[in-house]
């Protein structure tokens, strides 16, 4: 059974940094895509970044240049390095795994949440100005 468990959230001042982690287990397919989404209260999940199994990455324009998605060598942990955090960045951050059908190009912008098959519970990020 696939399990995704996020950690690393917290409260920082604007301009600060956080590193989110997502421990992944139970998935044996070598072709997959992992991503990070954010969800603010009362809003839908919004795609932030994606990392394909071939190593390619993709970012939402709002975080490009500030956030970096990466994976541990053992491929059992996904990271999101968040720098230069802004007051509009606070949300619950979820990691997700796409292991099945690819409905479109993973290099597109605005990857929809429904493309992804598995989700973690999320980790909260708060930014104070």
C-alpha cells in the first residue's frame, strides 16, 4: 500500500526558508511522477511543482526560482526547498504521486490534482510578515 507522509512545515518570517519532506513507501513502479500541491483554506488544491521519474522538473510560475523539488538518491523521500517565502505562500502543502495513467504532458503548467493517484495528509506552512 502506498503511503506518503509529509513533514517539515512550520512558521517562518517572510523571506525565510523551509524544507518540506515527503517519505514515500509501497510503490514499486519505476515510472512515476511526484508533485507538491498547496491548499489554502476554502480553496482548491493548487499545483506547485513536479518531478518525473526521468529527473525532469516543472514549477508553477508563482514559485519558479524560489522553490526546488528534489528526491533522495534512494527515491524514498521527496523534498521541497522553499526559499524567499512570501505572505501569500502559507497553506497546507501536500505531496502526491502519479503512478498510473498520464493524462497529459507533465511539463505543462497547472497540473490538475485529479491526475495524481496518492496523497499525503499535508504539512502546514505559515509565513508572517
